[in-house]
């Protein structure tokens, strides 16, 4: 089994989160500030250089005004 960091589904999930961030009108810097993390944290997530855990996923969805299911369902996850 391929690691999720390099899978097609992982890339699709990250792409959906990036689109949700942009639709919410937020920059990487704004998201990082709200999370209390450096901007590089968000940049590495969006570049698929870092794994995303379920807690981080839920927090990002909340920041973007999206439910976790609204992000996952279109991906078939």
C-alpha cells in the first residue's frame, strides 16, 4: 500500500482544502495565525510535503466554514 502522503486521494484532499481556503477568502498567513502555527506549516500541507492528521483536518474545515463531510464526500472518502 502506498503511503497516503503520495497517494492520489491525499492530493485530491489537499486540493479540496486549498480550494476551501481560497473560497473562504483566507491567505496561508491568516490560516497559520489562526492555528498558532508558522505560515510554512500551511504551505507544506498545501504542497503535499507534510501529512495531515484528522485533528488538523477538522480544524482547517472549521476555519474554512466547511463541514468535514462536505470536503470528504465529493472525494468518495
